[in-house]
C-alpha cells in the first residue's frame, strides 16, 4: 500500500524517495511512503484561499454541526481503524483510547460549540469597559478566526486522537487544517483522512494531509498561521528555531517529552484504598499503549517507609501482564511501535540504570504470546527503583517512551514536592491521598510545574477518568520540558486559533459593529412592546421603559411570609443598625426582580416562548420601603437556534425614579421565528 497525501481535494504521491513502514508486531512491510514532490506554498495557499473563506462564512453552530456529523460518520467506521491499528502494536483497549477518544473529542467540541458559543462568526470577549467619564467612549474585546492555516504535526502514538483533538478546535474556530501524521503510524491516519474526505462533510479546503516530509512548508508560514506540534523535544526545538517562526511570530503550540509523576501521600499507606489506586494507576500507565503516552507515569514518588510495599505490589500486578500479539484476547500489552523505538527505549533505560536498578522485568528474558519476540518490537514492563532521587538527574530528565517507570522515595512532603518538580515542567501529575490538607499542600506545591493535576481517592475511584487521559473539557499541555503549550480545555483550545482585538469607540458605533447593544447607544422605542416581535423582526436596541412602582412595607412582609425568606435585613429595623450595607429594613433582591418582571412583562400570548435564565445579576442599591422603581428592558443581542426559535439577550436595568441604578442583569428568552 503506497500512502498518498490529500492535497487540494486530490490524493497524490508525487515523491520519488520511498520509505517502508513496518508492522510493530511482525516486522513485515505494511505501507510505503513517498516523501516530497509537493509545492508546500501551494498547499498553504489553497487552505488560505479556499478552506478559510469556506469555514469563516459558517457560524460557530454550523461548524459545530459539521463536527457532530463527522463524529457520527467516523463512529460507524471505527472497526476499520481498530483493525489497521493492531499493526501499530496496540490492543483493543488501547484502540478505544485512540479511536473512540478521538471521536469523543469531536462530539464534545460539537456539543460545547453549540452550548457555549453564540451562533455568530466572531466572539465577544469579556464585558464592555467604560473608558470615559461621560460614557461616550467604551471598549470591548472581540475575537475573530485567524485568516491562516492550522498546521498540525502529530506524534506516532495517537494517529487518530492526535489528529482529531487538534482538528476539532481549529475547525470550530473557522481555521483550515493541514495535518501531518508521524510516518511510522501514518497508515492509520491515512485511513482516517480517507474517511473524512469521502464523507464530504467538511467544506472544500478545510482539511489537507501531508504524508511523509513537510518539505519547505515552514518557509511559507505567516503571522496568521498556527503550528501545533506533538512529539520529541528535539524536533520541537528544531522547528521552533525555524527563522520564519521567529520572523513572522507564528503561534507555536508544543506538547513534548514529559516526566510525569504519580505522588503517593504519607497518609495513603498499604491497606488504604488510595494505596491500591496508586498501584493500579502506575501499572496501568506503564502498560496501556505499551507506555507510549505523553501523559504516562514515568516517576512514581512514594514515602520511603512505604517503598518496599509499593515495589512488591507493583511486582505482583505487573507479573499478570501478558505481552504479545495485540490481536489476541488474553494479551494485555503489545509491542512498542517499531524496532527503532525499541532500541531507543532500551538506550534510555540504560541511561536510567546509571542511577536506578531494575526491580521488575528483564528486557533479555521474557515471554511473548502469539508473535516472534525478535521480529516484533516487544519489551516487557520495566520498573526501576532509584535509591537516591535527590542526587540523581537522569531519572528526572530521560524519557524512556515505552513500558518503563522509576519508583523513588521521599521523606516529608516538601521533599516529595521538590522531586515532582524536578521534572522541570510536566503535562500531568496524579496525587493519591484522602487528606484534604495534604492534597492542598501538594496541589499548590507542584501546581506551577504541571498542566494538569488529578486527585485520586476512594470517593472518585470508580468514575475518575485516569491519570493519563486528557479530557477535551480540560487543558492538555504543560510548562518547561512539556513544551509550554496548551491544547483542548473546551473553548480555551478554540481561542488559540483566533485573534483577540481590543475595540474602542462610541457605544453607538461598537453596538453596530458587534451587533450587541451597549448602554449609551441609541435605543429604539416604538409603540409596540418588544415582546410582540418575532425573532427576526426584533431590532437590537429595541427598548421598553416601564411604569413606576413604589415598594411598601406590606410588600416586603407579604413577600417574606409568602416565600419564607425572613432574613433579618428585611424584617428588623433594629438588626440593621450600624450595618455596613443596609440603612434600615430593605426590600428582598428577589422581590425587586419579581416586581421588575411584573413591570416589563407583556402578558398576552405572543412570540416570546420562554424565559430561560438571568446572567450577570448585580444588586447595586438597597431599597427601603417608600422608594420607587422602574425598569428598562433593551434587546441586547440575538442568536438563532433553529428553524422554530432563537435566543434573545435583554439588557435589564432597574432604577429608582431619581435614576439611581438599583440592579442590572441580562435576561434570556427564547423567541419564536415568524414562519
Ligand atoms: P518526533 O519528534 O521525531 O516526531 C514527531 C512528529 O514530527 C512526526 O510527525 C514527525 O514526522 C515530525 N517531524 C520530525 N521532524 C520534522 C521536521 N523536520 N519537520 C516537520 N516535521 C517533523 O517524535 P516521534 O513521534 O518519532 O517520537 C520520538 C520520541 O518523541 C519518542 O520516543 C518520545 O520520547 C517522544 N515523544 C513524546 C511525546 C510526548 O508528547 N511527550 C509524544 C510522542 C513522542 P515523521 O514521523 O515523518 O518523522
């Protein structure tokens, strides 16, 4: 099988220099890859000129819908991906992480995109900032998609998840993708891109895939492009030093080597559930995907007095791991990705052995089920013990990217924290304790050196998603050695592909530009109540000003008796004496909200279908009996939802009859469309 690149909507493989890709299990050739032969400037130009405009003319909700359709399309074909993946050395449960994990990430971004983003083509970021005394000059941050290309360079270990977890946020942001899978597992990534291309779900130019070398692609990058890289620190540094990256200030997200830690706290000794969870997680992280996970536990840090029990428990667990052909049901761990990778892992283990002893596993003596030990890239799980981790350096800096972990002891929490931080920046650490004070010391002791922390204890044992699983909702990335990048994290991952711009101007101008009414901008006041307008007919700025209503003591007492809210500030003059906020008995905030609704609601059957929430509610001035209020309700922004209705955000301000602001909030309604 000669793998072709997907460029300008065509499959092609013009390069002459052929490289063979071999099965991790049998060593047989499974694919051929040709390098080069493309004009990379043309590849990027096509993404910029065709893919970008095609995506940017869609709203966030429309792009989210594409992701959902893609996720469904791939779900129906995932068996094909599992089948191919066995040749990379992965078991069926490893494939769930890669294939299902990737598809799951598409689903999460599809759903979050619809729920958390407006149905527009740009985002408002934060609140309006008043920049002048008179209110005629204000500021508002906006975010719009970059006009460039997302260049995604992936590591070999996750040909599906790696591609999809980078693709989903970029497509949702509106930026076309050029993806480059690692050559050694590119036949799986190639099959995935074929499925995506055949589906024709993504618009033209939204996805291209380079198999083999990227040639001179970096020479053609501009300030509108983003490079997101996962792989080794060496390659990351080489690419980051490319002169165009510096000259054009190209955004570069790196996710690279990481010496992640699992930390057993002193309270979690043998016999506690947390001890068991620690052992289980360390063994799992060593063997899932044969330890070839950027998030795998490389350093298991435990109190010195628990060390013999830790080693013994891990020995027992690891002895149950059957190594062999990953297609066999009884095999728990397959080979690493290839013979080169095995050589590399064993070379790194040799470096670790200058400071640590192997206590479980023997690389020269182990059995392999259903495959040839020499032709396949097999390594048994190898546990090392470092007796002096304070003086050691390799155990904190050498990443053996295979089923390898080093246990190391500490005395006192401060020493444990110092050891964890010797990784000089990691993607993740997991903490095993049932003592919140210890957890807090650990979290704030190691937090600055880690992108993610998982606190694992008996309460979340059953449902916790694991030390090694990046969740699309949470950020994935870490400082220092881990690359200094950040991916995923829900909408945070989308923002990497957008430019934030600080807009400054008059409320009238900014309201028109952002399609969101700002206080100080003109209001539209017509005879009809704004609740009488269908979604498409309601103008931004349409306003209703209510009649006045005076609050009486009877109102407050009635509300207190009716709701049961007899908080002292509403009930007793005496109790509010010398109070820092209240000048005497005051009205309930919720009473004011209820009166406001009574003042602005237009009660007859009409296009407003439902009130579904309040945002940003602030009570500003307490009101005493005898004071009078009125309400302003202004249509602030609109976001279409479906063919039946859309969301309207209303700016609501309750004031006194003298114009003092009493409370402000955004009211959300669903309004019917006309047809
Ligand atoms: P590499 O850094 O060698 O490769 C990562 C990606 O970069 C691959 O797609 C590779 O393509 C590409 N690449 C390499 N050189 C260039 C270049 N000059 N220009 C553009 N792209 C380039 O990592 P590997 O995947 O081979 O893994 C090697 C080691 O990296 C592992 O043993 C492990 O130690 C570490 N690693 C760490 C990970 C982490 O996240 N912590 C994840 C994966 C690996 P190609 O395959 O065609 O060379």
